[in-house]
């Protein structure tokens, strides 16, 4: 049965069930009725994967062995993220949409069956666990050839509302420890569907980078009484030179120790733990800076840049007062014909080498006429 | 002035100085005299780069801003790693070579000038340092179209001797904390020179992954009294199923918690801290298993696999009894037309998702007829 929910900013969410039991959620601003049926045949869902502990670094690796055969760069005529039209039966039964979120058809992480406690899934004294969690796909334009930077401000505001809604709802699930909405763009970084879209990974364990950030933030707080990220932002505001955009509620900068040719952090000036805690005024002023940043990024070389744009949030159940919301955009594009790759030093040793300083990329980003 | 040194296994090293002051070292087995002069014009060396601390994870990032313009996939006629012939003046003045090591022309890390102490370079209370260290290039065949897997056993033994020599000599430099010989192969992972070659990165700081491995190994030792890596190898020997090759002195396996479609660890059965500690018998039996592993890897799909093959060694100045030598080969190739990319989950969150289990890749590697 449909469930209709009024969110803030005039956004209405309609939740429906797909033929194979997955949920699809429409986020609309114009009072649309969402009634189109999923006409595709039912499909069996593969079982849940496993977690294995990499003992050498004490980090979980998720094994999702069924994903190997998933769809790979289909042509536009077969795009599963376009609206359903005529004979093309896609993931989205409606003939148009604004923002839509649905459960991933080939999820790396799945809801666990039956009763459980989080420690049973990823106990301290075992090197195996269940790859519990939830993976969702988020489409923010029906235009197959579109991109984030050409979205209207209203659409980005709706997208933000969808991210906020998903964060709130996923946080309430007992098996979720951390929530990361992100967008991968560009075949160069392995996107398997060209239609612009994002994903939401909700983990039942702390992702290794988040665990490290929390450990470092905790040590900093014990030593100084400060929240580390607030000190980092204060330093960027003091240094000025790496700030590429700002408005009343947000700043965007290329961090002092960037790891990628173009790395941009977009941060609210009033720090919050996660998307759900953003004040209405901060929400309303996000679209302008988000679109500006994406326009600057594509403007540097006049080409569509491959990027990963990921929301870092505080974990759901710990470190709420130690980690801060920020949006991290990283691009491996270092020149029109050249990418930065993570090879021996970065991949095997974890030691990043930058070919250019963030002050230089900041200048290139600031120089873009928009 | 030339310096000639007899190493073990009948290998003789001849060290010479290039026109711009860099050193080139020939490792030979047939008594060759190395007298060819570097006929190229002199070149100014750019200055040393800087280290910046990424505060969010407390990890150093090296900034080598001068590398942006380095040579990129030159055609064979301009290959700087071929021997010098006729008008092609390359990095190697001789008209042929077995194994040769020379200082990288565009090094990410450089020897620091003047007196210094290691703590001055990367102190505990600063977020900036000097990108001190040493980067070397190692060529192991004059054949532009060759590869590791077609090397003779004797050549691999000479290569091993060169790695051992470099590790010994670099360990003696007061500003070196860690030494990582590695080979990147394949344009897919960003190799900018097609001629087969490896690199040696000698860091003045512990690379983040090594620091993490040391921290985890230390905790394991305090808790169990065991060396973590020895327990890991014991588990692989017990499980059997992921072992893909072995001989009297070495085993090769796809680790229990592999992070890549094909990940292979090659490990001596008598554990040692680094290459210099390998016993003569272990050295002599390395070529057979190394060549077999590379043949199996390329045999899975019948194509040249992109890979990173990196030696993990104990750091030079700490944790000598806690970390163990092993050779880690990782390939992002998951199918003939498909690569695994590190996108949102891996790159932004550090959470690796595997599309196949290492038991499956082990079987594919074992099934290769060699």
C-alpha cells in the first residue's frame, strides 16, 4: 500500500512497492499522484553477503559475490534509470519523476533476516560477519544526458530533502551504524550506468575511513577540548587562499592536504552532525553553492569531470559530537587527457602523492567564469 | 667515478653518475664492463616538495608539484627506459642491460639538503614537513614489449638481488624510515611508461598503511604474544583452499579478506623482516614461484593483467620484529572487459566491497595450465 508523507520545503514523499518487493520513493513538489505499476516480472533476490576482517589492518571487507554479473554501461535505449516509456520497463514505473530513491537491485549490503543485535553481526572477537546494511539508488533527473550542475535550485533542494529523509529513516533501523550518500560520475571511475544518479550506502559497521576519522577526532578532543573539524574549517577561513565559494551558510574549499588533483569540501558554517540537523536556512542556501561548485569543477577544463561526491556524516550511534557533516568532492582528473591513478604508493602503502598543490587547483576553480 | 661491488648470487653492481648528477646502477651476471657515457644535456633538478598532514585522518600527503608535466606514454621510438641506441639517448646509456636502477628523474620524494634529524622533518606537533626520501626506477629487461612473467629465473634472481641491495643501502640513509619496491603494470592503473619497470619508494615517514599495519600488529602481539602475520600465514596453510602455488620456501595465496578481484600474497615460509634477511636458499627459490604466479595471473583471462606488485617490508627503524616481508600483487581486472574501481564506498569511506570471493579467484588461478 502507498504511504504518503509530507516533508519540509514543500516536498511530498510517496512510497510504493515494486514487483520484487523492493521499495521506491518519489520526492515531489507539484502534488503528483504516483500510481504507475511496476509491470516487470518478479525476480528472486540473492542472499545476504558476508563480511571478512582483513587482519593486517583490522578492517572489514564486504563480499557481495552475486554482483559480478550486474548490468554494465547499457545504451540509452536500455537505461534502467530513465522513466518508463512505451516498452522500456525501467526501475522507475512512472513516465516522469523529480527525485526518486529505490532499493538497489544488486545491493552490496542487505537488511539482515530475523532478530539480531549489532554486536552479533560484527563482534569484536571474530573475523567474519554478515554484510548487513542497505544500498539505495537515488535519481535526481529524468534527463539521461543531464548532470548535477544543470539542475534547478529547486531540484537540488528536493534532492537535499530526499538525502535528509533517507538519513533520518535509515538511522532508525537497528542494524545501521553509518550512512553515506554519494554520487560517482564518469566512466573513468567505473560508473556502470551513464544516467546521472547517486547512491546511499547504509553500513552495519563503521567504514574504515570513518573509524579512523573518529579515532583522530577523539584524540584531538581529549588533547585540546576542540572538535577537530571545527579547527580545520577555522584554519581554512584564516588561510582564505583555498576557499573557492561561499555564501551566508556554507563555504567550499580545496583542503590544505588535498589528496586529489581537484578535491573540494563543502561545509556548513554552523557545524552539525548530519544532514537531518541542518537548519532550514542552511538547507535553502545549499543549492546555490552546490551548483556553483559543480559548475566550477566542470569549467576548469571545459569538460565533464569524473568525480566522487560523498557526504561525510557523524555515525548514527557514536561520535555524534565529534564528527561533522561535510560534502567531499574528489576528482582524479589532473589534465584533459590525464587522470591521477592510485598505484603503488597510494594503493599498496596508503601514501598519497599530489602532483599539484591545492592552492593551484583552488585558483583554477576560482578563475572559472560562471 | 665508478664503483664496483660484488653482491651475492654472482651479481656485480657497477654504479655510475649521470650527466645531471643522478646515479645509475647496473646489476650484471656476465662480467660486463659498464662504460657508456650519458650524452644528454644537463638538466636542472627541481627543489624538494613538501609534506602536509591531512588532519582528519592524521596522515601525511606528499606534494610534488613539479611532476605535473612529466612524460606520458611516449611511443617506443622515444622510450626513456630502452637501452640507448643510435640517436635515442635514454635514461640508460648502455646499449643493453640486465637489471638497472637509477634515481627517478621526477621524484616525488628527494634527499633533504644539509643536516637534519628525522623528527625535524616530520615532527609530532606540526602539520607540515619536507617531502624527504628517495625514488628510484628499476628496469629488469631491455625488451620494450617484455614482462615479468617471461623473464628467466636467473634474471628474476638478479632482480631480487637488486631489490635486496637497494633495501640495504637505502636503510643506511639517516632520513629513510620505510622502503617499498613495487611494480605498476598496465595503462588501466595509470602507468605512464609502457616499458616494463618497477620503482622503489623510500619514505622519510611511515606510509599510512604501514603505520596502521604496525599498530594492529603491536596490539595483536600484546594480546597474544604472537606475530600477527605469522598467524595469518598459519591460517592460510590451515585453510588450504586459497593457496595457489608453493615450493619449499614460499607460498602464494589469495588472502581470506582480499580487497581486489585478484589479490595474491607471496610469502616466505621462514618469516623475515625484509628482503635483506632472506636466506640464500629462499632467495634462490623465489624466481620459480614469482614467475609461476605471474603466469597464472595473466593466464586467467589470457590477457596481460593490470597489476600492482608491491613488497611489504618491516620499517627500517621500528617494528622490525612485528611486521613481515611479503609480496602483495593486486589486480583491478575482474573480467576481460571490466575493472574494479575504487569509487564512493572504497575511496570516500574506505569500505571495500568485493564482487567475488578469494576462494573463487584462487580456483581460477589454480586452473590455469602453465
